[in-house]
C-alpha cells in the first residue's frame, strides 16, 4: 500500500474541522448580527421553541453543550427578556428555561437571516456532504 500524498499526511483533520467550524460560525454570526443574536443563541431559542420549557441540563444536552456553557449562553438571552429561567415545578433545585413572547418574536425576526446564512453555506459546501460528515462523526 502506498503512502498518502504529503498534503494528506501533514493536514491535521481536527485543525481543519475547527477552522471550518469557526468560518461557518462567523458566517452565521454575521448574518444574525442585525438581530443581536449569535448562532448558538439562535439555536437555543429554536430548541426552546420546538421543545417548550426544558430543564437547563436537558437544554444543554439538546444543544450538545456543557451545562456551564449553556448557563453562559442563557444569561444574555435572559437579560434581553428572550428567555425566562426559573425553578422547576417539581424540584426547586432544578432550573427551567422557557422561551418568552419576546423570544418568539426575535426568533421569527432572526430566522430569515439564519436561512440566508444556510443558503450561503450551501453554495460553498454541499449539504449532503455536511450531513454525511455529521453522521460519520456521531457514530
């Protein structure tokens, strides 16, 4: 079996994926800028819109974030009145996050900007390739 070409041996897959992720994040953040949201915050609003009120731990799992990272992302959303974080009904130690009406309105305003970023990225990277990569890395 022959050795792979020099470029393939020298390129760090992790580094390349991190650079790609940063580039994609920058594209979405720029598109969402008029709404004052970052792409991670937008994703949190979408999860809460889809699932309804969630314990912060479950919300973090849904977003594939550490719980502490989720808490840092929720703080500015809560300050803006887009999300309400309170105690759980059955367990006062549990924190429950829910989307507010202002959050729903901001999500509706942000969605066309997010869709524009989706379309821009789809012109650069085939969505089937992205799906295949995501599935391969989840396995």
